[in-house]
C-alpha cells in the first residue's frame, strides 16, 4: 500500500525547505545583522569593524608586492653601485658603467616601449600586483631614472679622473691649448668634414629619420631675415674614429662627436649657430613577432620583416648633452612626437661604448683588471676522454663559468662520429657568433645522423644571428623547426639517441643557460647530463610535441612549461606548507633571475605565513617584498651582482631525505611559466645535490657582492659574522683546487705503483 505518492513527497520536501529557509533568515537577522534590541549605532560599529578588518588584511598584503619595472630599476642601480665600488679594479668599473647604460637602453626599448603602447589602448590594463596603470608606471619610471642621472654623472667623472691618473685622458674641447685647437681645426677640415652628411630642415628638406641609439649633432641656425632653422649632422663612426688622439700629449683623446659639435659653425657656414647639442634617440623595440599578417612570407622571412619594422618604431626617449634651446626643444618634440618629459639632459656621453677602447689602452696594467681566470675541467670529467662512457656510469654536472663547457662540446663532437648515435635533437635560443655547437651539429648531419634543431627566431635582439644559423643548419641537411605559434621556446635541452646491443639509449643534457661559448665564460649556469632512460623518454616527448607545434601535457620527472611547471611548483610549495602545519621542518630555497608570477608569489606568502623558512637569491626583478609582519616574515631575499652574471636557476623544496631539487631554464615569471616552453630537470644524484646545496648556501653567506632586500624595499650590502666571502671568487678557487687535487691524487697513485714495481 502506497501512503505517499511522488507528487506528495515533492510537496512535503518543498514545505520543509521553506521552513528551514525561514529559520536561517531569522538567525542571520538576529545574530549577524542585529535583533530589535541592537541599536543602529551598534550595527554601524559592527559593520565598520568588519570593513576595517578586511581593509587591513588587504592593505597588509598589498605591501608584499613591488612593481616589476621599478624593481628592475633597483637592480640596475645595483649594477651602477658596482661601477662606484673602489674594491673593483678601475677597468672593470668602466665595464659596469657601460652595462648600466646598455641595460637602460634596452629597458627603454622594450619595457618603456611596451608601457607606452599600453597607454594608447582604450581599455586601461592595470598591473596585477600593485594595480598601477601603464601611465602611472611610465611616469614613475621616468621620475626614478631622472633621479639616478646625477649619480651616474658623478661616477662617470670620478672614473674619468682615475683613468687620467693612469695615463688615459678624455678631454673636452675647452681643455685644449690654442695650438691643439688650431691642429683640430685643420684636422676637421681635412679628415672629418668631407665625410659628413649635413641636413638643414626646411620646406624642401623634411626632418630625417633618426636611427635608434645613433648620435647626431643638432644646431639652431639663423639668418638675418629668416626664421630659425634646424641643422642636423649624423655622427657616423663607421667612417671615422670615435676617440681621436690629441697630438704631442701622451694618452690624451677627444670624442669625435665633440669635435663635430665644436666645428658645427664651419659646417653651416651660411648661418649663425645660436645653440647646439649632441642628441641620441631611443626607439621602441617592443614589436609583436606574431603581429605581421602575411601568409606569403615563410617564417624566417617573417622574422626578417619584424627586424626591419623594429628599426622604424616610434621614439621613446631623447638624450641631449646640452640643454636644448626652447626653439629646438619644441621643434624636436614635434618632429619626434615626444613629450618634454621624455627628454633627458646629461653632460655624460649617451653612448659609453668607447670605454672599452680605454680599457684596451690600459691592458698592460693588469692590476686595473680582475685576476685572470680560466674555466677549469669540470669535476665530473677530470681525466675523462670518452664523455658518453662517463655519463653512462653516473649523472654529471657542469658549473659554468668556473668549469669549462668543453666536455659538452666534446660530447657533441664525439656523437657526430659515433656509429651508435642515430640522432641529435636540440633547442637553440642564443648562439655565439662563431658557434662550435652548430659546427658539431653540421658534422653530425653530414655524417648521416638525424639532426633535429629548434631555432628560436624570436630571441629578442638575436633574431638576425639565429636566422643566419638556421640557414647554415638547413644547408647541412639538418631538420630545422622555428618554434610554436604564440610561444617562445626558451628551454636548454639536448637529446642524443643511441642504438646499441642493449637497445635504444638516451643521453640527455638540460641546462639553465644558452649553448653559447662566449657567455659560458661570463654567466653562471648549470648543466646536468644524464643517461637516465625515463628522463630521456620525457625529453623525447618534448621534442616530439615541438615537431607538431604542440606542448607536453603531462610529465613524471621533468617540469615542462607551459602546462607542467607552474602547477608542479605550486604543488611542491603546498607540500612544504603541509609539513610546517604538521610541525615538521619545512624549507624552500630558490635561485632565480626574476620573480614576477603572482600565483607563485601568493603561494610563497602563504608558505611564509604557515612557518616555512624561505631563502631566495634573486639577481634582478623581484616583485615580492620580504619582511612584512604577518605575511613575509619568514622570507629572506638577496641579490648578487658581481664579476659574472648570475644566470642559473635552482629550485629546492624540503631538507634532508625529503629534499627535492631541480635546475631549470625558467625564472618564476609569467612569461616563463605560462608563455614559453621551459624545462626543469630533477636532481637525483646525491653528490650533485650536495654540490648544488653548497653553491646555494655559500651564496647565502656572501658578504662581498650580495645585497639583502630590506623591509622598505631597498637593498643593502650584506653584513654577517662570516669571514669575507665572495661566492663567485670562492667557486673559481674550488674549481682550480679540484683539478689540482685530482692531479696530485693521480701522481701519488703513480708513485705507489712505481714503488710496488721496485719492491718486486
């Protein structure tokens, strides 16, 4: 017998839900919104308290974020500080000054160019951490850069004075004697003026195109009856010397552009020169490589067109060595479509490349340079002739620049002629001008090996070089891939496949830096080379996906962006959070170039709150502020700027038996984690783990070149209780000692053998 039909049950359930809803609403009104006995003032106080609580929470966390662009400018100031550091040899300080300038040039071309483009968009896009608009960021950067100029000027003149004391003087025209001025008047007329191309802008002569970062002399010209005109003289140092020797004065020189500036009246003979200056235009170089829509172009020609277009992009900065007259300022602003805020006046030459010629003149004074260092044979390859055989025995590490890249180059060369090697696959991002890597790949292809190479043509400012190498590789019979739509391939991955009696075998190399022999002597980078078959198979999956224009979706060993890196890093941080919450030792150590990824930053803040101790060595951009009470108390951030460019990436999660460690090509930037193909390799070998921990911990106690991030966002030199420690110099000493100790060990072993033979 059925007591309840289906409609009856539905009606009863509906009634029950209504009753429950009434009860819930009553309780909410009574306990959360206040009952009839609660006054309006009490309700208001409660609401205000809640609002203050949430505002406090939000404002506290907001303090944890630093704007990306302003953080980069702080890094470049640290470079400038090295130019001012008297503990650095004079000629090396000149290098740091030049690096500061070229860094700033690139910052304007790329970052400021990008911000400028965003200010033109109808929709305002706020930066996701500090919520600054593009206009706010642009203005803040201009202000910061302008404040730094006096510091740069002071350092420049101090360095020039020290150069003068060492026998090389850079003179202004006013410092010349009457006879010297007479000499240069004749020199200008005979050697310089015939090479000049002059322009007087007028109705029949429009304003010329000013090439990016090239020098021009501009002059305000007058005739009695005419309006003011502008004269322009390009300063081309392809045709003339930049540093011109002053006669009969040892080590004295004058800049070529200053000579042209002083004799501008001789060039514009028909005019009165009212004012004059040396100017330099910096153009936006942030062009989208995927923006050119021409299906008839092949990809290589497409990138060549991108390069051509970049040269024509809008001006983003104007530098002047003298204060421009009101007429010239107005006229240049109109012609270049620049607001006056983007004009920078400085008495310091805007192109500092001449300092390297000064260094050449002082080359015989070795005390003015760093102590000569030569990359040593890597610890894992001392005495090794057949590189592949050694890798079959154990995983091997190369620590650049302290250790030489040669074993890896030898591996490529030996693989090119090894009959068991069937294929070599590589991703190439930046290469040396005379690349030994390419030579080995060409040899392998000519020997009948299958050579698959992904050449990233979107490597900024290296596009032309890479286009040239791609043609060379194709001509040799290599299979060349040009990357993936809307993604850069930034990974440093090499896979050598062998076929032996045992079957298919892999040798996999994963690095943090480019396959570039020049930067291998200047950048700190790491390479892990392994015969681990599971890693080899996953590396093969990466190359297989790339060949189809796809990305890897899932991995067990490697981390591969854009699908399998950020999420794995977040999971590893979560593991440390769980350890801390359950009372176990939790630790995160990160060595990066940059940190901007908000998801990872927020997860690190969460980890700090949970009690995870976090140490970070971040050379450049860092959008996370340490030392904020209640948020980042457990985070310590240092930056090392020294003789070598810190470029390696190390991820450490946990300690002891639970420790997980990776080296990677990826910084924790959104562009790396989500918009590039990157590869991080796990470190399974305990000896290599020990070495990497030693590297990382030594950097943490560096008190010579390390600067610690303070709670106010500024960086200060590290002061600690340890003996004077320059981590980079220490690592080089260790590399030398490793070779010496192995040599001694072999000599002792040989002596023991000889004594044994004598005894018998």
